C-alpha cells in the first residue's frame, strides 16, 4: 500500500511540474509576442526643436509623409560629390548613435544621407514594417531626383540591412553594402527563442534572402566571425544562397566594432573608389 501511495505522490509531483512548465512556456510566448517591438527596436525620440551637433557640415530635412514627419540628415563632402550613400541604420537610438559613419564616406567624396525610422529621433509615426519600407523608398526617390541610379550606393547596418535590401530589390543602384545582416527576422528570432514557433509569432519579416535574389547590382557583406548579436552564420547562409555575394569576413569582429578593423576600412574604401 505504501508503494502505491509513493507512486501516486510521484505522479502528482510530475503533473504539477509539467503544468508549471506548460504555464511558463505560454507566459513566455505571450511576453515574446507582446514585447517584440521593444526587443527588436530601441528608439530614442527627439523633440522637433532639437539641434543636432554633428562635426561634419550637414543639412537637415523634415518631410511630411503620410501625416508623419520623416527626418533625414545629409552630410556633404568638401568637394564635388562622386555619388550619394543612402544609409539605413540599426535598431539603436537615432542617427546620432551612428555618428562615426559619415567620415568614412565623406573622405571618399560621397554625400551620405541618414534617415531615422518611425519613432526614432524626429521621425514620427507608429513603427511597422510597411511604413518603414515606404519611408526608406521615399529617401531613395528624393535622392534619385538629384542623381542617377548608377551613382547611388545603398548601405544597411544590422536591422537596417533588411530595409536596405528591400529598397535595392525595388530600385536600381550602384552597389548594395550590408553590415552584419540577418537571413530574416524570424530566423534571427529562432536563434534566441528556439522553442517557439516564431514564424507564426513575429510581426516583422524582412526576408533578406528573398530580397537579394531580386537584386541585379553587386552585393558586398561585412560580418564579424565573433558577432554576439547576429551570428556570422546568417551571412554564410546568404552567401550559400547567392553566389554573386562578396562576403568579407572580419576575424573575431563583433557586432558594433567592424569599423575599427583595417580590413573593413580598406575594403570599403576600395568599393567606393570603383
């Protein structure tokens, strides 16, 4: 009789543990679903009267688009421009967080335009993939009114690689340059949350692997082998899918330090010199 009581107690304990695990799983899934915007994006809004203090000379443009303000900062080289770089930044802060980039393009006599996404900096509106893509295309269209497509370089950093790839899949450009890209947002989420059906849960897609198949211009990817945010394996998958991609591997490079490497600087200079 004692044995049967022990078996019953053990079974009850196992059931309680299983119920607790199931509850934790579903609670975790709910948290993931309802907080995914905060996990993916970390904007820093700025008031419209805020004064930027970039060292290179710049112009600020505020454009009314779908009842929202779109803020674009344009850095101009000292001499006549060779072309325009459309820069789509990562998920942190606003354009000020990426202030180390303009000098790279300016020294190569390229004008660089940096756009803030909805909710970032002075750009307003509710962040959605559709609105983000539409505003990204807006920046391209504005540039295309001033300069031919073969003088436009599209550059994406981190989360912005999806935006940049989308634009390049819709518009012609000289070259597409991606720094630390992902295969798609669901595949990136799968790295962090492998136990969840993220394909059904994640609102954002940015299927870079699909976009790149529709791009005719040269594509160069920079990725550090030690990237702690977006695994280097994502770029390897993109390269395996599309043999025309040039993958520049930065040995031991992390997610946010590639610009410190000579290989990155020299290769980027050579791409801009072509």
